[in-house]
């Protein structure tokens, strides 16, 4: 899994957070880690979803996206 953190413009309230979270949850291979007003972090399987597809889902919900951080998601318990 890879991590993606995005800055999201146009989010102003809890409804916006819910709309973004719902759009992200509909993507196969994407796990929503956190959504707050202005940002979202997901873990995704690069064989099933791309950063562009993830950003497109958020933009389709009516928001503007700028990726700010890409990286590998930590493996639960495997890395120490």
C-alpha cells in the first residue's frame, strides 16, 4: 500500500468532509485514513488505483485537489 495526502480546496464543513470521504470510499483499492476540512489521507493499492484516479473522485464530488505527500504506508506490525 502507498499513502497519499491531499490538500483539498472548497471544503468548509462536516458535510464537505462526508462528501469527500464517501467519494473516496467508493474507489476499489483505497482505504480512507483521515478526512478533515481541507485535507484527506488515504492508503491505496497502486495496482488497483492511482493518485490521479483518487484526485478525480474528489474533484467529481466538487472539490479541488493538490497532492502534497506520497509514500509507502507502514505495514501493521511488520516494520520496527
